[in-house]
C-alpha cells in the first residue's frame, strides 16, 4: 500500500503549494493562465516527445493494451451517451468523457507501478495509448468545437498537426518507430524543459482551487458525479471483466490492467479544459474527486488481486 499512499502524497503536496501561491498572489492575477500555457505549449510537448522517443513501441500490440483501450472506450462511451441525451454540448461532453476514462499514468501511475506492481514500464501501454490515440482525437474535437472552427476545410483537416501536444506525441512515436537516435545536445534541453510539465500542471491546478466552492455541488454536479463514478468504479470494473472474460488474464497481468484502469483522472485534463475554456469546473472537480476516490479503490484492488 506504500506505493498508493506515496504517489498521492506527492501530488497533494505540490497541489497544496499551488493553492498557497494562489492565496498569497505570488504569481499575480494571471499566474494560473501562464502556467497552463507553459505546460500546454512548451513543457508537455517536450515531455511527451522525450518519453515516447525512447519507448518500446512493441507494447502497443500487447493484450493488456487492448484491455486498456476497450475499458477506456466503454467508460468514455457511457459518458458521451448521457451527454448527448442531456445536451451537455460537444466540448463539455468531450472533457467529461476524458475525465471518465483518461488515467493519470504519468506522475501518479509511475510511482504506483513501481511500488504496487514492481515495474514502472507497466504503465507504458496506457501512456502510449493515451498520447498516441486518445489525446490527438480529443484535442481535435475540442479544436473543431470552438469558435475558430469555421475556417477552410483544409485547415480543419490538419488540426492535429497544429496542436503542440499531438505534435510532441506523434513526433516521439516517429523517432522511436524509425530507430533514430536523438543527439544529446538536442535531447538534454528537451528533457530539462519537459521536467517542468508535471509541476506546472499541479501548481496551476492548486491555484485554481482558490475561491472554489465544494466540488459536486454546482451546476456541473451531474456530469462531475457521473465522470467520477465511471472513472473510480466503472472503468476498473470494465477492465476486470474484459481481462478475465475476453482475454483470460489472471494473476499479475490481471492486477496490472485493473490497477492502471483504477488510476484517477489526469491533472492535465484541467490544462486542456483551461486551454479551450470549456468544462473547466467539470475538469477541476472531476480530477479532485476521482483522485480522492482512487485511494480506497486502489487499496481494495491491490488487496483482492495482489
């Protein structure tokens, strides 16, 4: 259980620092916006490029990845279906679907993989799937759902190529797939810049909590509670059912896919919501509540399947 508690403690401390910074106004009125733009346009693309450029892409074709992909689609699909019926809007529904299925595979998934599963590389399939497939698709939808989606058709078709997150991810995949070696003088500065990504996201998230009401009580109560229920309970249950019923997994492989599916919603979803100015409250409250809910869920999963 040490891995679960350690991972959450690290995140809580950095978010708390962001909250204090916001309360005291050390970064001014635009501190959160600056940190968000830094993470979205500079640090996160650098982090994703350096991570994926050195990744083993053979994990993309593993059975565990299929379980991850299918459980992700199941959780997101339920939210989308409800969002369409309730008419929550394309952008808001997209953010909610991400909060229901997009796990924190980086700054929380890695320490939990080390301490609970015994191998940090076990989160690689989730990281690759989310950055190669889910992120470009979701950000393209958010791009096209905004006010600027009335331009020429050719410009709308190349939307993924204009998104820094997608460009960083896809560029890293190309480098890894072709076996190219990034020279040290190029890779080292990118790694240094990428190191700012997670702290910037967590600090911006902490600043955003200043003056916020208690989560799950405002106008976004229904989508927040739905996304948290799907993320904390629905997705790990779907992963367990698929792993056992469709792929015959048991033992350590079963524990791996269920634990990674039970991780909470990633903090960078708030960055995406802030960047596109849609569903910001939904993203903030969903991330916060799913992170809290994930602690007992992960403890139970580790106890039952470990």
